[in-house]
């Protein structure tokens, strides 16, 4: 059973992500968001190893915000290269979609 606090909407959004990897080296790369909620997202295609708890910057179109890495996909699994991120409380929602309306549509579709 899904334990998420906020409903998620499937998406395929190109983003730029940057921060510091688990070896304390700065990185910046293009990736894609797999799904979003008002509180966070799942990002695919992340090459560097990043530790949970790290803060990363994410830019979608002209909007950017800081997120905390909540989980990372394990090496050698289907989730390798994915990270779960949670928006910091003071940061804006950058996705540019009405997530409440999208979840209503999906729920009634």
C-alpha cells in the first residue's frame, strides 16, 4: 500500500539538477522527472551517487527550487539512477501544473 502523504501525478519533465555527490564533488546534469507532487518528485537519469539528506537544486523551465534527497535507487536494481526528492518548506512548487486538478482527473478518469 502506498504510504505517500501527497498524491503524485505521472510526468516526463526535463530538468537540470545540481549539487554535491557522495564524494563531495560538485555535479550538474540533465535528467527527467518521472512523477511529481506538491511536496516532491522522483527524478530519473541521475548519474552521480547522492546520499539521502543532501540538498540539490532542480530547475524546470525557468523555475528552480531546492530539494532534499529522501531516497536513492540501489546500484544494480531497476531504481538505479533514480532519486526521491522533497521540496524544502520555504521553496516554491516549480512544476507549473495544477496538481490537485490532475489528481482529480486521474481519479475520475
